[in-house]
C-alpha cells in the first residue's frame, strides 16, 4: 500500500518526499491491557533501573540543550507527547531500545518530575523471547503496547503518554514520515492536550542509511558516537478538540495530524544551520538509498485512512 503525506498543508514538502511502503496495521486486540494490568505495570516503574546515567551522558557528551519548557502543561493535565522517530538503537540494561524513548522519558522526569508511559510497537511484544529480553527495561520505563485503548486508559489514570506516530524511523536526515492518526484519537477521547516534541542530533551522532530492507547504522566505538550537539524542543500544546469537532470527521483529523507533523518538521529544518553532518547524512541517503522506484516523488493525494493502528 503506497501512502503519501496527509493533508495539503505542506504540499511543497510533500512534493520532495519519497513514496514508501508502510507496514500493514496489525489487529490490536491481543495487546489491549485492562486498567488493573496498567496499574500493576505502573507500580513497577523505576527509572533508576533504566540506564539513568544516559541523560547525564547526553547532557555532557552531546551538550543537550532544551527549549520550550514553558510549553509543558502543569501537573494534573494528562498529556500526549508526540516526537519524531530518529530510530537510533541503544544498548541499555543488556537489551536494545530506541534512543529517543530513553532520552525523552528521563528528560521529562527531570524537567517535569513525572515520566510518560512510552507506547511501544507490537513487534516488541509478539515474539516471546524478544519480549523477555526487554521485559526488565520495559517495566522500568513503564512501556505498554501501542494501542488507542491503552493510551486512553493511561490518560484517564492521570498519566502522560509518549508516542512516535510515524510508526517507523524518520528518513535521514530528520525527514518525518506521515503520521498515523491514533495519537489524536486517544487525546480527543481522553480530553488530553498534545505537546509536539522535536529532537535533533541522533541522525548525526550515528549516521545511517535507510534502505528498503532495513537501515544501515554507522556504529562507532561503544559510548563514543559522533560528538554532535543534541537539542530537544517542546512546542506549544495543542487541543485536538478545538480543531476536530467530531472524531468521525476524517478530513479535520487528517489536517490536524499534518499540522502536528508540520510543526515538528519546521522546527527540525530551522536547526540545520551550522550542523555540517546533516548534509553528510543527506548525501549518504540520497546516494546509497535512492533507487529509481524508491525515490519517485509523492503527490499530495487524498489522505490515507488510519483505522486500527496508533
């Protein structure tokens, strides 16, 4: 199934993005958790057991800077944090976990004194051996399977959620893919606010090429990636209900999701100056990953429907 960017707000950006094959959504039923299960998992959250030194490492080695702290809602307002998916894997507690999940969870705990519940893809739970390898850090971070129902129940409990609505890694360097609509649906149902988050740095610290059969990541010696600066931007909070009066209004929902993606993409694009490795990452992607079939330009066709997958 070929998808193009949702909505018409950024037709210029859409025109230079490649088409790509989106993984088919999977039935969420086996991954739904009831409130008692979610509360039990909440009791097991312990960030001190989830590589707590990582935030200090990023602050010192990558000179992490943060902007937009004034946009973080006050405590008591359940929030859906929506971030771009750089996709860089890290070894933490003897397992592999996306760098952004580890960084955002610890950063929000530091700056907001509460950590969000990361919503993880079904592939993390489907294979029993894979899940068992990740179980310890998943529980320490408060991770749960990514379904709309799980997100709504977490928000109804008063907790925040962290989600990556691209569904897969952004194209290097920092080219966000179309957003699935599930994050907007769960925020609408739970009457939660949405805070877009833009993270820049990982596509330069560990250069990568996104290929049809999987990414190639240029790994440097352990704990010594390229020493590029990281910046985390919290953008103004959005109320999905003010933009989407009816949850069945697919056109308004599509435009809202594109508005969120656009705000993140524009923030990332504005920070490319004085970052020479961004151009290196772009050159690698264009030279080695752009087969004729892969890089046909997408036209701004009608937005694809997103029914089952957040």
